C-alpha cells in the first residue's frame, strides 16, 4: 500500500514541468480528447457559427459599395470596415496597431486567454469544424485510439481516406476565402473561372495556402498554439493573480479521493491509513475521475494550476460540472476565476495595472479616432520642379514651375480644383488635372505667377487649397523662389 509520502510525491508524468504533448524521449504525444458536451460547449457552438458565417461572408459584404475588409499587401491597398488606408496613412496604421496591441494586453490581463478558447480562428476551425468531422468519421477518443492501433484493413483505409479528403477540401475552401480577403472576390473569381495558364501565381498561392491549412489542422493541431502562436508565447507575462482564467478550486477540491476510496471508508472496509491518507485527512469534492483531463484538447491537467498550454476552451468545466451533478455536489469546482479569488474569496478587476493600461489605451484610441476623422480624402503633394530657377516676366512678374501629384483615397471619382489662396497670384496649368479616378492618383504640372510686390525674399511661402465640387479638402504649402534683393519684410 502506498505511503502518505508516496501519495504526495510530485509525479513528473502528470505535473506541469513539461509539455503534455512531448514524451520523455522528445517524441510527439498525440492527443485524443474526448468529445465535450455541456452548457459552455453549446455556447461556444453558437459563437463559432456566428464567426464562421462572418468569415465566409466577409469578402462579399460591402459598406457604401466598399469592401468590409481587404488586406491587399501586394498592391498596398487596405480596407478596414469600409475605410481605405494607403501607404501614406502609415501613421494611422501605427496608432491603430498600437491601440490593438494594448487592447490585447489589457484584455488578457483581465480575462486571460478567453480569445483563444472562444474566438481564435485556430480553435474555431480545429475544435468546431475539423475535430467534429473526425468524431463523425472515426468516432470518439477511444474509437480513434483503437482505429489507429488496427492494421491497415478496409475499415481503416476508407475512414482515413475519407477524413483526410474532407480535411483537404475544407482547407482548400478556407484558403480561397483567405485569398479573397487579400486580393478581393472579383480577382478570386477570375482565377477560378479563367484558364489556369493565365493565373499561375494565383493558383500556386491557392495550392500553397491549402497545403498549409491542411497541415495545420490535420497534423500540427495544438502544436500551433504551443510553438507558433506569438500570443500563446506572450500571455504568461500578461497574467497576474487577478487575471480571470479557467481555474481549479483547490480549496474546495483537495484532498482528492476516488469514489472507490470514499466507498471503502464510508462502509468501514478500510481506514485512512490503509488508503495512504493521514489520520485527520478531510476530502474535498474532487473524486479524481480524470474527466477534465480526458476532454482537454491540449492534454493538460487543469488541477495543476494555470498552464501555458491552456486555451480556456471550457471543456474541463463542462466535464467537471457533469460529474459534480452526478455526485450531488455544486457545480463550479473548475470555473472561470482567478488565483486571488480562490485564495482570498475576492475578485479584483480594477487593479493599478489595469487602470494604467486602460488610460494609455484611451489616449491611443482618442488619437487614432481624431487622426482618422481629420484625414482628408486626398493626399496632395506640390513640389517645385527640381533644377529650375525663377523666371522673370514682363510687368515685374516672376514665375516658378511646379509638379503636382494627387492621390484619391476614396472609392469614387473626384472633381479636382487647385486654388492659390495666398499670396495674390495666378496659376497657369501646364497639364490639366480635372478628375482623379477612385483609388488612384493623377499627376500634372502648373506655373505660378507672382507680382514683385508679393515676394518676401528669395523664398516666399505659397498656400494652396485643394477643392472638389466646391468643398475644400486640404491645404498645401510650398515655396516660391525669387530674387534675393526683392524683400518686403
């Protein structure tokens, strides 16, 4: 019979000082999670359906005729919620990205890896799509283990072939939708409908993306969360003892004892000492049934505390609640909580750390929204033609030649008019720019004439107004080169 010390000794095969998916020899331990069920799993199904519907319909949703989301890295065109961003809007993207990163940090500090379990594409596709197909074709965890141990007979061949065929088909569909977010649905349809020889680059991208997604969901699986995902690597430094995680209530659950041990004690068939417990031992609610471990897609034991691999999928919560109901114990032995809430019985959300992050986030969001609101629909540059000097004209007039470039950031053609607002002078067009095509640029040249009385020395500042349909879009300044002796300061 095991002694008390042996009962309390740390078992390295179970404790969290190693990855559950890696054996002592450094080989991969394949995880066979039991099919989950329960109220949290049903709620996750609803969230997954909504997110999947959004993912597959996103490329076809438009806002005022503009794409909902387009991340065309190749042509450097970005549309986010119907708003177009260009390389000239880099400062906006910087503030937006900083705000997003800080939001992730703040969200993780408060709610842990809630994103990973409920909204991450890796989890949604793996657990709610590919894993469910695997359950449907190969059966639950025990059936999958038996199937993999079988020799390659007809049953094993057709089940494996069917599963991987369906897996690759879904991966191909995902890759097409992924490309639609990059190049747009119109270009995607051209690749699909035109002869393959006309779109070799696009077809190659489809095949590569399909292979990547197939490899991720058919073979890598939870290894993506462990070794590839940067968020999974960073989350441990974002959490503290007040962060809400999937937690095991050790104060209520310990000391663990199986149903068999409890039965023997209740019927006086054994004593505490016989079972390896101390004489004054009291049992908690955990019956050591391992159901929380069996359903975990990461292969961990949540009773060992918060761990890097945990993605907060709530499968262990549902499994434990089901067991608690069967043994007439209250649910919540495993639940969303924090270390301090379990230890001290008080949940703190607004901590100095959270307040600091929130304050910085508000400043970044206010800056981003302000810059986005004040952003003009056009980006105009007016530069004096390089290598040229001023020209002296009759009637004490001087002129400079300028190059004009205008970028239209909108999805509509814009009328264009350039006015010299100060000082008093005249613009002479050398190449008309009347209309700027949508999401495109236009270039031209023009001459500026100024009377000698308006010159302020060798450099005179010019102020131009850019107008479209009578509405002023932006103000541009440039310099006018004149003779140094003509100074009216």
